[in-house]
């Protein structure tokens, strides 16, 4: 019997020599960033400036905050600083799945915020519609695809998890969409998921911000936030910024407010990109629609097609391993993990044996800001003049736009529907300090792996953690 998606490399019976050949010419850099279309970097900040609103962080959260701040008040002076280049971190490395959920899925939302989960679903769909409208209004070139996504069952017990509504597909119908004998059933989401080129989204958000009058400084790292007699200052390597208000959008990187640092962990995720498929390979796989793909395992895979600059059809394949390094350090050498790349190749060939022999042009990794409840949290400080958000846990492509609205509402000082939501007022449970954090992650991962091999049945430990709000259910 063929082994399912979640088994290890040696259990997929893919020889190491075949894996090595698949990765022989691979570039170990994010596919999305490896393009001549990447905008030239701008200069950093030198000296002292003042502004009405300072946004710290040039990923999605910061860019959406700056953009919407100028839309709300075109006269407001807005400055955004980024420690490296726009979109170089998670915003330029993810799979490009833009999903409606603000709470990492319906079941996770029901577990954490049952009284407002329905409203958060409505707000999430509204956010997705506003996302599309913004892309259209500013003619943003982000390779937007709106055909939805497919979730598949790869083991018999998972079929029932898909439900029986109109989106349910049996094995035959599922394989007509994407042809793999591993897929036992599927559920098609037409409206709640879009695909984008993630790096282009960051670059286009920056373009629009500049056109609206936002001043963007790359290679400008915030070192410290100080309050001198009521005057807020952010110190940089070569200057300082005095700001009336500050939005902190550093996500996986250490917050300028130390009280937040136990609320997130950097979890490393990895992905591959295939070379362009031939016509016969595309026919064999049957992936005609531009839809995303994921499975239902704890250690799940995600995949999506993309059209490259020469019109070639490629497949991104990622997920499975989620790696936490002792101490919670964020280091560039963690972006490379040969063991994981080997696993991903083996799993790809095991899922799509008709594509065995295809090579992978790019392989890369990057850190995700994970919090214990798997969706964003918010905070204010300095008499409401500083607002903070993080913890998007892999669903930031869409949810960061909503998070930016919340940040601006919080900074306004006004009571709005968003500021009164429990998702905004309630914090996740913080992680323990080391060495307990590392030990806890390792134990939880072992139990999640065991659940994948035991028909999804969660152990007493996992069920207990679910009840106290540290579910590890995704």
C-alpha cells in the first residue's frame, strides 16, 4: 500500500541519488525575490527627522498601516522604516495564499473566540473584498488569482473532516482538479482564498505608499524606543525619529517593547519551486486551474501554481517541517536546511510520481511569527500613542491588512467596533522562557506527529493544551 504524504523520506522509497539530482542546480534563495523586477533599494535614514506617524517594519503589516493611514488622512505625515529591504523577510518568502480567516481557521476561532467567531468570519470576508478592491483601484501588479483553493484528505479518517456541503469532492472529482492517487477526497473553497505573488504584493504596496506621500527608508533599523518627557523617539544606527504616534510592525523580529517578546516564537518554514513543467507534465498532473492546495495533516503541505516571467507553469511545494531553534534566534543560516529540502523533494515525488525527475530551481526557508493561539494579537502603550501587532502564524498575507486597520483605530483613541473585539482586547498565552520553550515545542511536535500516525487522534497532552488555549492544532 502506498504510504501517505506525511511519512519520512526513507518511507517514500525515493533514493537519495534521485533527490540529489533534483536539487543539483537549485538556487538556495527565495524564488519570488530572485528576479530583475525587484525594485532597487532606497537609501537609509541619516540624521534626525520628525513625523506624525512612524511605522516600524516594511513587511505587509507596516505597509498596509502606512497606506491606510494616508487614505484616512492625506495630510498626515507618515514615515516607514525597514531594517533591510522591503519584503525581504516573511512578506517575500511565503506561499502567497491570501485567505479570509483572521483566526487560523473556523475551528481554531471557535476554540478561542466562540462568541465572535461568526462576526470575525464576516470581517475576514469583508477584508478580502477590500483587498481585491485596493489592488484594482491602484492597478497593483501582484499576479492576483481568484480561483480559490483545494483542501485534500490524504488518509481515510480525514475524509469526514471535509464535511458534506456543496464544496465536497469525492476522490475522482478531486483528482480531476489535481491528479494524485494520494488524494482521497477534497473540499473546494471558491471565495475564501486568493493567490498572489507575495514579493510583488510588498513592492506594490510600497509603490502605492510612496505615491500617497509616505516617506520610506530602507536599511534603517530601529534600535530603541524612548520616551523623553512625553516626546516619543525611535533611535536608529545613524539618527533618530521623533513621532507623534508609532505603529510597531516588526512581527517575527524582537519588539521594541520587551513585554511582547514572550508572545511569539520564530518557527522556520521551507519551500521549493519547480522548474517550468512541460506540456506533457502539465497534462499528467491536470492542474489546469490556478488554485491553491493543502492537506489536513498536522504537518501539512501546501502547494500552488505560478506563471513565471517567461510564461512557464511552475509549482511551489512547501510546509511539513516547522523548525524552532533553541533560544528563538533569527539567523540567515537557518533559511537553509538540507534535511527538509530532501524531505520536500521526496514527498513531492511521492505525491506526484508522474512528475518524478523534474528539478527544482529554488529552495528557501524563513521565519514565521507564531503565537500560542495561532492568530494576531494587539497592544497599546505610552498613553495610546504606540500600537503593536504580531502573531499572524502563516496567515499574514490577508490578515495583516485587517491588523493595520486595527492599529490605526487603536491609535485614533476612538472606540470602534474593531477596538472592542475580543481578538483585539484579549492576549494569547505567552510562551515560557528557555529552556522550557524549546523543550515544550519538541514535546508538542512529537505528539502532533503521533496524532498524524494515529488517525488524527489527539493525545491527552494535546487535548489539555487545546483547553488552556495553546492548541498546536495547525
